[in-house]
């Protein structure tokens, strides 16, 4: 019976077009990520100040970054400062000409991620950033480099003139500070652009994918009513039992196969092209303010799990709306509304921002939440939003399955 449901989905022109579109989105995501046309611009600036792209450019960038692989201790940090000063003192480094400035940047590409971290550590405030901060430093200590991160956070949280002072409770402030203090230092840095590209674009496929999958499953329960076949369907021996179960299993199997196939292909292509190195690097190398003390591969694993849970829930919810309303049109709008309505609600009120952060779209955008301080206090205990969203939407998905079964089984013949 599951096979029959798949035949109905892909037997229509709309279903085949949706599948083709899903495959096209996967191919597009792989192409854009591998060639650096998404959030992470993967390119090499050569000694003539010109941009190079492609596999050879990736290899050059990787070789340059590998020269600066190691622990971010005092020696490494000061080596970066000294090399940065040396390059800045050259005619190209002091020139206002774009081409010559690019030549100077070419020499900095190997340690650019470290230079960026120095900028963030020694910025004037927690929410400020100046690209030229590192150019003003002559020497730094390892202790100060990591202590600045905690100091800036505390200054921001306890500044009575800043919104954070009133936004977070004392327990939440202590929790944030504690997460910063738990980060093991010194950090180890390696070439990690492959993992960084994966994480930066972790929401691209799940967000577009669930919209397409939503279209596919929107008619699973409503089509019998649309085709006026409900009289025959419900008059059969298993029309309200095994058939309903088959529809639910077909929808969940569809999202499972499509989601994991897409994410697996995207992961393999991106990492094969940009490199597997850097899996054990801390996410703070790119998300300096993150309260998640995890590595790049752990962040990607969480992004995959969160994306799957979010996709499962939205698929189940779409099927429930389909069974409840007998309308594929209403059901297909469900993912659109849930995914895009938070953008209209954010910023209106603090309590509303908290509610928005708990919506399923947060699961699909896990990496974007690595750098946020979305917290919820329950019975005096502080939780990160993701700590609650993962079990919450897992449970809600499990609950929706029997609810869908019951809803479809009790439908009256039209």
C-alpha cells in the first residue's frame, strides 16, 4: 500500500516536477558551495592581486592555511601580529590602489582566520568589530586573548545602559558566562573551510527541501476527497485502518529518504571538493561568540539531526492539515507560513522573540543559532533553545502520527 501511495505522488505531473525540482536544488547547492558562491566565498588571490576559483585555487588556499596550523597560543598569535605588520609596511600594504592592496592581502590569506579572531578579541565592545584592529597591535598575550572574550561578554551583560542588562535574568547571565568559561583553551586551528561551508549553508537544503516535500505530501490525505473517491475508499475493509497507516508511513518515508539523500550528497560533494580537514576545530574559530562548546563535525551532526527533526515535524503537520481540511491547497501553505512568519514577528517584543525562537524553523537554521543567546528558563533552570526544541519537536512528531491516523479514520464520506 505504501508503494501505491508513492505511485499516486509521482504518477502526477506535479509530483514528478517536484521531484525534479528537489534534485535540481541539491545539484545547485553542491555547485554553489563547492565553487564558493554561497555564504563562504572560496577563492584565492594570487600575487598579481587577481581572484582565482576552482579546485586549484582551493588547493593553494589550503596550502597557505596549513602553514599556520597549530595551537593558538601566545607564540602563534604574536607571529601573526609580526607577519601582519611586516606586510603592512611593504609598498603594497601601504598603497591605496585596489590591485596593490589585493597583492598585500594575498600574503595574509594563510593567517587571515587568526587575524579575524584577533580583531574580535580586541574589539572595543562585545557587539563591535573593526577589521583594522589587528593592525594597531604590536604584541599580545595568550591570557589576554582568551580573557577578552569573557570580559566583553560580562561588560555587555552588566552594563545598565545596554539592552542585555534587562533582557537576561541573573541566572541566565551566569549561564552565559559559565559557557564561555568552559571553553577549553588554547584553541587549535587547521584548514577547515570545507566544514565551514557546510555549516554556513546548513539551512539552504532543508528550508527549500521542506517546501517541495510539503507540496508532495499535501495531497496524500486530501486527494481521495478531491477525486470523489472517498466513498469507495472508506467502504473497503482497510480503508480507514491499513490505508491510513500506509499514507502516514509513505509521507514519513518520503521525507526521510529525500532529506538524508540530499544532505549526504551535499556533504560528500562539498567536503570532497573543499577538504575534510578541520573537523576537530572548535566552532568558535568562526562563531567566536558561540555558547556551544563543540567542534565543527559535532556542529554539522547536530545541524543534520535538527534539520531532520524539523522536516519530519513539518511533514507530519502538513499531512495532518491535509487530513483535517480535506484540502491540499491549505495543507501546502503550512510549511510556507511556519517558515516565513517568524521574520515578520521578530523584534516586536522580547517575549515574542522567545516564542519565535522556539518555532520549528529554528531547527532548520541550527548553525545560525550557534551565535545567538536564545535562552529559556524553566522552573529556575536555564536552557538553550535547541536543548528544548530537539526533544519538543521529536515528541510532537510522535504525537502527530496517531492524531493523523484518528483524524483521517473518522472522516465522513462526502
